[in-house]
C-alpha cells in the first residue's frame, strides 16, 4: 500500500485545481487544516499472533536472561 507523500499531494492539487504549490507550502497548508505527519505501522501480512505468543512464552525468558 502506497502512502501519501507531499510530492503526491502537490501533484494531485496541481492536476485537480491547476494551482502549483511547493512541498513546504503544502506541508504548511495541511498543518493549518489539522493534518499531521504519520508513519504507518508496518506489519507482515503473514503475521501469526499465536506463534508470537508461543515464542514469548517459550523463548523470551531465556533471551531476557
């Protein structure tokens, strides 16, 4: 899944409204509108919560010391 970068937002604004902004200008506008920079949580599609819980029960005590 691709995230929205400032460069992509600049491009959408330019295409849709025929207005050109700099990256910094778009960042300022988004901030004034209440948007904040967020980094997506990256997790594997194949993530297995039961296997993780089992690892913590069996292996973590020896790793932790």
